[in-house]
């Protein structure tokens, strides 16, 4: 059971928009930044969003992040088949004094 | 070009030990905190351990505390994870990654596989 809760799977059609939620608590998301990672099959994770809503250079603006209270959301617009991957949220947990990941959400582009 | 290359994985019996290494290049290693993340077969990412840029501060997941030790050698541009009392549930692909403060991971290695089995 992960400290951060994500839906196991999400799906949408090409060109559509999808959101992936990440729910935590005051000991993690509520008081710390959230980052998001994309993991394509058979590859290492890749940073998509950091500090809740910032995109590293090279990440298209189709990807966005937001945070409200103890939850965060990753949004992806203009879905492409190449976006099919596992998506993970991460944060620091002040109680555990360690980092935490969400369980991951598998995106299927129908 | 930033590169992180893990090594040292392999097959080990339960109760055994292993030391993973992560060789880095392309950036000033001593300026960055580092992290180990693992992924069991078919499972999600698990935060394992982190170490500050000078090695003075370390953190561990409860699942490995007391059994794993993270360390680094800034002169050799290398990160390590010493793993003792290994269990079947430690079987995973182990990634090293660079931390950008306060806490996100912008560069990752490709991972080294650890299998704990009799």
C-alpha cells in the first residue's frame, strides 16, 4: 500500500485530455512539493513535472501539474499513442523522514 | 552529457549481501544529493535511500533501514548501496538518480537487477 494514492489505470482516446490524481496527507503533499515521472515500457523513469507545476526543458506544454491541499493532479492534453506509459507522483514525507512515490497509474490511449 | 551507470546487481541467496555502484559523469557530482529507487518486477517505484551532496545526511525507507547503507565517494564520482540480510522482497531493478533540491529527480540511470533467491 503506497503512501500516495493514484488510480491504477486511466484511459482516453487520442487527442483527448486525461487527468491523473495523487492523494496524500499533510505530512507529504500538504506541506511539500510534488513531482511527476513518466515511465515508458522497459525504460527508466523520466521527470515530467517538478515543484507541483513546473516543466523541465524539453517537456511539451501538453503536460501540466497542479496541487491543492493534500492532492495533486497531472494533466495531459492532446493525447498521443506515445503517451502510453506508467505515471508516478512523488513527494517528501515529514513523518517518515523519507521520500514516497504513488503506486503508479497506467495510461492507455485507446 | 549527464550519465549515470549502475552496476553490481546479480543473483544472491537470502541472507546474503551485495554492493551496488552508480558511476556518474557529465556534472559536478559533489554538488548534488543522490537517491536509490527500486522497482520490483511488474510493480511500481519504491523510494529506497538518499544521501546529501557531502554524505553527511542519509535517509532510508523503513523497509531497508538497518540492512542497507548508502554512501558516496565524491573523488570517484560514485554512489553506492551496500545491502545486507537480503530478502526475496528485495528483488528489484535498482535505479540511481540525481536529486535537485528540494526533492525531485532529474536524471536517472538505466538500473541494475538484483535477484534474491535460493
